[in-house]
C-alpha cells in the first residue's frame, strides 16, 4: 500500500467511508435484485471501489465525469445522494434520472455527472466533446472519462484519444482494467495488453496504477488532473478486479476461484484499513463508526427508494425532445 | 441575383457563425479543403481554425465530440461528408444524441446540428449514393430536415441551430448546383411544416429533397394532359406534418409518394400508412408509391437513371393513380 505523505486521518477515513458506502450499497442491491425491486442489468463495482473513490477525490465540483454502465461507484463517489441512485435503480421518479435510465444510466446534470453509458466505448467521444466545450469557452475544467479495458478494442477509444491529443483537450482517460471484458480475458482480445502503451502511442502521458490501492489511485489522479488542467489529455490504466460476476447473469466459467481469492486478499477496503491503522491514521473505533453510519445511509437510501413514486403512464412520451413553444407552428 | 443551393448552404453557415458565438463547424476537410461539396470554401479564412475545424477521418469520434460539446454548452455544426459515412457514427447519433435527454430524465440535451450530403444521381456507385434520411426519421429524439429549395437551404440551418435537440440536415447532392433567385421576402423558415410547392386539384405528390424538382417537372408535363397535380414538399421528415397530409388529401383525394429511399420498410410506407390512418375516407383511389428500385445504386448512368424516380416515371405513376394509365 502506498504511503502518501499528505494523507491525513480525516482524509483516510473519508476515503474508507466512501468505498464502504459503495460496497454496502451494492450488497443491498443484490438483495433487492433477488427481491425483484431492481430489474434489468445490474453491474456491480465490488472490488473496484478504490478507482472511483480515488479518482473522483482529485476532481473539483466544476469538473465533469463520464462513466459506464458499471457506474454506481462513480455516482456515489461523485456525491450523488445514495437515495436518488437507489430510487433510480427502483425506476422511481425521485431517481437521479427520474427513473427513466435505471442502473446503467445514472445522470446528474448539476453535479456534472454525464452517465451512465451502456455502449462499450460510447462515452469516450462525449467526454472529449465536453472537454472541447470547456476549452472553447475558456473554462478551467477537466473531464474524467471512465471505461473498461474492453473498450480499448473499440474504434471509438482510438479515434477519441487521437482527437483529444491532437486538439490538446483536458481529458483524463481512466481505464478500469479488471482483466475481463465480460468473459474475455485481456490477452484473448488484445494483441498489445499494455493499455498505457497504447495511449503513449497517441502522444499522451500514461501510467499504470495499482487500482486496489486507493492512496495510489488518488496520487496518480492528482498528477493526471494537473496535466489535464494545463491543457493536455492523459490516461491512467487502473489494474483492478471485480470480485463478482459481470452482471446478474454470469456463471463465471472464464476464471477460476483461486484467482478470485487471490484478488480478494487485496480488497481495497481491508488494505486501506490495515495501512491506515499501521500509520496511526485510522483506528477500530473510527472504522466501526463508519460501518454504522454507512449502514444507516444505505437503509435510508432504500427507504427513500421504497417511498418513491412511479411516473404515471400518461407521462410516457415526455423527455424525448424538449417541450416546444406551442405558438411556434403558427 | 442568382444564387446556388451550395451558396445558400454557405450563407446559412455564415449566419450561424456570425450570430451565435458558441457555433462552430467541424468535419472532414471542411477547413483547408473547403468541404467535400465546397460548401465551407473560404470560411477558414473568415473564421479561423477554432471555428472551422478539420477533423480526422473518425466519424464516430467527431460526431460524438459534437454531441459532448453541445452538452457542454457549445452549438456545434457537424458536417459528415455524406450520409454514407454517417453509418460509422450511428452509435453516437442513435445511442447518444437521440437518447440522452430521455435517459437523463430530461436533465440533458444535445443541441447539435449534423449536416450531410445524401442521395444518388452523380454516378458515384453503390457506396456513395445512399439515401438514409428515411432511416433516421425512424428514431425518436431526432429532427430530420430535407431542404429542397434555395430558401430552405438558406434558412433551415440557422433555425436548426436554435433547437434544443439534435437536428440532422440532409442536403441532396443533386441540388448543390441548382441556381435561382432567393425570395427576398423570406428571412426565416419554420422547422415544422410541409409546404405546397404547386397547387393542384387531381392528385397530391408527397415528396422531399431532389424529388420535389423532379415532381414539379412531372407536374408540368401532366398539366398539358389536363391533370392538375399538387406537389407537397415534406421538408421535415421527422416529425411529419400530419395536418399538411390531411389538407392536401382533402383537396385532391389521390396520393402518390415519391421517395428516393427504397420501398421496403421505408419512409414511403410510413406516409401511405399515415394517409390511410388520417383520412382514408377522403381517398378516391389506393395511394401509390414510386421509390428507388431495390438494388444497390449501379455505376452506369443508364442503370442509375433507371433505378431512381425520374420525371417520366413519376408522371406515369401519377397517371395510373388517376386512372389514366
């Protein structure tokens, strides 16, 4: 585990609490999926929490985030209220996207959280466009774009990195390399398995980061955001692992249990707790208190979602296009 | 003063760039080269490389970048060289531009304008002669425009730039060289209504794009035979102007759809169905369609001509609908 000189007790505890919230939130999601409260696809972030928490801590509120269909972690780490995210999973109108998007399409315009994109690679050009708007409007913002290592096989990854580098746009590309594109291992899909090397081919800074170590993620993200803030894209390849299945419909025949156990031994929560205690930044009482507080937050989120309302079917055709001035036809 | 359709497209771009500081044009070869169909020729010198941006040959990326820049507060005008290449950007157009407002519960929009050339008639063979506007008209969340006149080429784009949702403009390659007088009275156009380009009493031709001029030519020939044909320029292919369909059918009671798209599963099927749904009782004859033959567009001129609706085949189809075939 990386020791960050600047890491203080309160920050360590906050990082721990944010990761724990994602973990507990999603554990509850699994139960609620079984109970039929959540339907559709549900992709869990279990094991990858350090990536979203570490990266998003390096951002300012005016920066933008583009994520994938596995984005509960990013949404919570970005500060979207857990109740609104849960209500979205319930399909309730109180949800982050009014219930229209579900698990894969969590949006929050005021927190500059731009989804929730469920086409692999599809969000990458959007992130580059958001960064272009910031550059043209002379706003000092950075856009962080998350995608899995499966996306690096998509043309949109290559087209977008080329454009971002060519136009010197402030994008931090964050590749969450959890080793499997659904069921395909990286070396099954890719002739070159070094994602950072691909980015360097587009003349941008890139580094490989231990994505199970939230302190290392945070440090790398701060370096990357600084580069982007100065007007250049860069890429972070986060080596991480999802402990559970790709989605709720995955028998995991493509990997063995021993591998999963090896990675579970590197659980980012346990790792931070261990290092934090060793450095005197965290203690058992603080961790236990965080557990209680997070459990309460998740309970409240579920209660909020349960209390939420369903949009009446008469509203079905809303939000397809913006409302038009009725006088416009004349 | 005579002006070409191409020049009208350029004047439209200039109006957008002059009046909307957030507007910029990007696409393949729009800057140094001046645009594949020379629409943006000279604009680089006037507006500079920040606002007239050449892109790599990366349709998916630069269309997606346009969508993202629109979400970020800009008003991008994206030129996809031709609709044939827009297939490489389908994911961005359909999965992102058309769905973002809905998926986000109305929080976000993508006010991007995507222009492209469309159509056949220049012996460009199968991969460069598609007409995909009818396909795009299938997608909720998009507004689809087909300027057929100088006035629409001149004024649809500035109107599109004021929309809050994605707009696609299909400029028919056959029209760029068309010249005429721009109606001085027209300073703006709507993006809602179909237009009656020729009044008639016996038959309504529903068409758009290059089909308008061809249908007007056919109508003149038919007038000499005593057939008085009305020509409706649909202008907006999504959403369709139902009221205009009802109006014209109530006047003429007969319908012929002329569509450069293919017949099966296409826009012509939609139009005929709508007419039947909206005003079946007004019809005196079964509605008919004249579409492009169901072949990839061939290269030789005589075969390409044979594949597409032409004034003579339009006139023949019109006679049949009117019982004079």
